[in-house]
């Protein structure tokens, strides 16, 4: 869902994701989003900090 939202401009204007309910390691989650083996490499910049995932200029807890 997160990737689909960022790849479709019209959806991005309607929906804002502010948190993700994930118990896994944030470093692994960022890597999986950026280098998905099914959908290919994600075109947006993906980084992370201690408790946030950063996609382009959006921060998600």
C-alpha cells in the first residue's frame, strides 16, 4: 500500500500515511521498500532514522 500510494500522484493528494504498525527492524523495512524483488527498485529516496521511515520528504513513524 505504501509503495502504491507514492507511485500514484492522485492517491498521494488524498491520503497521508503517518504511522506503520510494524514490529520489524526499521532498517530492514527501508531496504525492503527500496529494493523490492517483485516490483523492482523504488524510485523515491528511502532513508530511516531511529524511529522514522523517510520517503522523499515525508516522515512516517
